[in-house]
């Protein structure tokens, strides 16, 4: 009898563990109306682009804020605001000036870059797939798609990074100056962590 009870307990434990592994990301904070802040110290938002001479430039936003909202229907929505003045091309003051200047982000007139995702299922950050939403640069709003990589842990965003990337064209956001020096395509990359509620 004790053996049977022990077997039942082991089976129940296994089922509970399986359920935990397939639970939506941020399951402990999935109450509608809840907002999860993104962890700026453990997250990275950057981009890469090439010069016409084949040089790869790596850029980053050092100042930004964001959150994940849990909607009434259980889906999630990401909201990001990037400080355009904080944009930097790694190891290049000259390209940093160009990127901040009127030919690219024009930070004096357009100090923020914004992204608001469409509502998506909570399992997207675990299983991977496409995240669509509205990207706003220089006052131009366009629908873009980011590819989310399948997670390497059961609680993506908390125990491991949520990784995504998406390609945009500068010319579609009125950033078409410096075309002789910079390629049109820009690849945005995100490695996101969230702050766990306590």
C-alpha cells in the first residue's frame, strides 16, 4: 500500500513538474491588468548596419524603459520607449554623431523611438515566433515584425533572455541621408529580462 501511495505521489509530482514546464512565461504575474517592468540592467537593445564599404557597425541604446502589460484576455503586450539621444555606435564617435544627427535619428527633433507590440499569446516568448507591432521613428509609424527565438528555459524573461530581432529600412522612416555611406537595412536586436514581482 505504501509502495502504491509512493508511486501515486511520484506520478503527481511528475505531472506538476510537466505543468510548470509548459506554463506561460511570467505565469505568476499573469493577472489581467498586471504590468511587468523590464530590467534595464540585464537587458540590451541594439542594432547593426553596414557601411557601403562592408564595415559592420554595432549600435546600442543606453537609455530606455519598457514594460509588459497583461491584458484582460490573458495576452501580453510589450511597450518600449528608447531615448534616441542615448544612441551610440560602439567604438566610433564619428558614426555616433552621424547616427544622432539630422540624417538618421535626428535626436534634436525626435528624442524618442517607440515600439508597441500587438497583443500576443503569453507562450510566444517560450515557443518563439513572430511578434508584430508599431515602430515609431522620426514621427513615422510603421508595422514591423520581430522574430522571437524559442527560449532556453521554462521562464523566459526571468531565468533567461527573451531574444528577438527584426529588420527595418532607414528610407521608410525618412532616414535616407548618408545613403552613399550607410546601407538602407538596419537590424534591431533585443535581449530582454523582466523584473520579477515580489
